[in-house]
């Protein structure tokens, strides 16, 4: 082989060896970009996890409300024990505790209270079933309501007043 060709060939081989790997600056840039992306995505991910936990509470309170309505339709009286509803719901889960409040002549309340460990991050929920005022034909029925606390906290009371049942200190989810 010619000497010039050998020299160029050796330079080419040495250049390939130098191009292998990353520099420290390139690695630092990649780590900084990953850090920025994770700082943006992590709070969004955590809020989605809390929303999923809160959906459990909404579903449980709605189920309790529907169970109370069905019990009232069959027995013409309200129930104060979740187990009598026959829904198979737990009264205590990882995130919430569920209760049915005392009944009055006009209805019953239910609540989903965040457990002590999750109280600072999860909203509370309250529900109620109330007897509506008789209509023109004299027939009355029941109405349900579901309320959510405005910030992470235990739910407050619901004012039972038949078709005028309202959330106090909370926002209305469904009526």
C-alpha cells in the first residue's frame, strides 16, 4: 500500500474511535431536560391519582344514596346501617370512611370522610336522600343529592328539606 493511503486510513480509524461515547456536557444537558420534564409531569400525575381516589368516594356515596332510595321504596322508612342496604360496600377503605347519618322524618344523609392519612390531599363527599313534597296528584317520591368539599377536608352537613335539600359549605356534584 502506498504510504499516503496508509496514513489516511489510520487517521480515519482513529477518528472513528474518538467519535464513540458522549461528552460530559451532552450527558448533563440530557439530565437537565429529563429533570425539567419530570418536574412538569409529576404534579399532574399526582393530581390524577387523587382524582381516581376521589372517584371511589363519589361512586360509594352515590351507591349508598341509590340503596337508601330502594330501601325506602320497599319499606317506607329510612335505614341507618350500610350493611342493611345489601350493596356489599365496605364502611372503611384505604382512602375513605363511609357513614350514614341519623334519619329524620324527611330523609337520611351519608358521608365519605377522608382517612387521617389522606385528609390533607382528598376532598370529602356527602350525600342525602330526602322525601319530596307531594305533587298536585298527592304523590311524593325521593330525591338524592351529592356534594363535594371545595378543598381537601371532611364533609359538612347537608340541610334536608325535601326538594330544597342543599349543600352547605360544599359544591353540588349531582342532584
